């Protein structure tokens, strides 16, 4: 059993951090709920699309303050960092405002809707000297760190291939953020970004780097009637010869599993994206299959939920402006966004519309 909560440093008490939450939707609720368990991070303020929603959110989680506007939240000296939990197209604007106000930023993935926006945001954080991290929660979890350690040790030999899926099925709603192009809809931006980031991470480990960029990408899938990708697959090839097949969907239950294949075996992860199988899980595991050996199941237990661990990683990263690998560094976020741009472009160049008959 691996225990994954941070160990208190001998030279100082662990950093403590107060967050203001921007947004009042499902992910914002998950974040605030999880931070109630943290002894080092807390939510102290919130703003949403209306003052009423902010007040309701603050009452639900017994926060000391609720702000009627973004400006009011950013003017609150008790807010040291912000968590941006709004739809994708608003990320750049909201995170930029927080950076300008001198607040540290944890922004839900993706940082922007394209590489250009992501680059602008990183440049602002660099110039201001404030922390900025793209909120891939799984990259902050000890399960991922344990996987990295096992792969680097050569437990399955030379890494040759990755298969990563993240797909679910929801009713099509042209007004929802998942299906509306103007809200950054589509499977690739919503959850395909996880599969791409995982493949790039493992490809980096295979070549002794933090991450690697694909040198070829082929894609296929389905474009729905609202104009967003509802199913997308990609075949990636990386320098050194490692390959990956990744898939994502809004309309098909593809599952949430990953497998890393090596010369001598494989590692299977049932659900790395939501550690524990749900947003507040405490127990997670992965299986190692090596030729000629019994199955090894690696268990990881944490005392707090994944969002609390993510927030505490932000606290522990300060005063640095970037998180430490394997969390998302700025270079990793830029590479991932460029790869997502290429994936979307490749799919849109040859879309298989679900409303067309394919010969």
C-alpha cells in the first residue's frame, strides 16, 4: 500500500493557501467540498454569473464571503489564489484578470481553447511572477507519481504503446457547454485533453524526458449536428517509435481506462482521470502484468480527496511560478494544447458526419 499524502517538511510548516472560486457549477462545488477536508487550503470567497448564485454557493459551503463580481473577488486581500471553474472560452479572460490582480491561478483544463490563447496566458503569468497551473487533477495525484516511478524503473521493459480512453454518453443539447461551439464544446477539449496529456507523458518517460510531442497524428471520428466533435480517435507516433491510440467521446461510453504496453508486460489503470473511480475517492490502484510473474496490484491510499490534493500541490509549489513535474508545467501545457489543435484540425479536415451516409 502506498500512502500519498504530502509529508510535512522538517524545516517549516507546510504552506497554507486561501482560494477564491470563480464559477458556481458542478466542478466548483466539487472543489469547495473537497477543500473542506484540507487542513492547509480553504475557500474563502466565490463569484459567479450572478450575486445570487455566489451567495447560494457561499451559504452551501459556509464561506466567509461571496462577491457580486469578479472585480470584488479579486480585490479581496484574503484571496491568495483563484480557482477558475468556468467553461473553456472564459478561462483566458478570467485567469488574465486574476494574474493582473497578483493572484495565483489554478485553472481548469484546458487553459485556453487553442495554443495561441494558452501562450498569451503563460506569458502574462511569467511577466507578473505569479503561479499558474492547468488543472489536470490526475497529474497531481500520488497514483500518477507511483505509476511514473514504476515505468521509469523498467518494470515492463521498454515502453512501446499506450492506449487511453475517456468517453461518456450524454443527451445532445445544443445549448450546453459540451455541444455548443461558442462554449468550447466537443469531446477533444473537454476530456480528450486527458488522453493526449497521458500519451505525451508516457512517451516522455520512454525517452527519458518529462514529456514528448508526437511527430505524426492521424485522426477520425464524428462531427455532430451542432458542429462539435462527438467522437474522436487519434493514432500518434512519437520520436523513438512509441505509438499511442487515444479516443474520446460525448456520445459513446468508451470508458476511462489506460494501458501502457512494454516489451515484457503491461500496466492497466482502470480510471486514472478520477482517482478512486469518483471525484472524492480515497483508494486507487493499477495492475502490473509481467510475463512469467503473478499479477501485482499497486494500491494507493490518500486521506483527502483529489481536489484537495491538487490545491495542496499549488500551496506546496509556492513561491515558484510553475508546478513540479509530473504536474502540468507551462511547457507541458503548451505542448498539449498544440497537440489538441492538431487533433481537432486533423479531424475537421476529414470529418465523418453522423448525418451523412459514408460510402
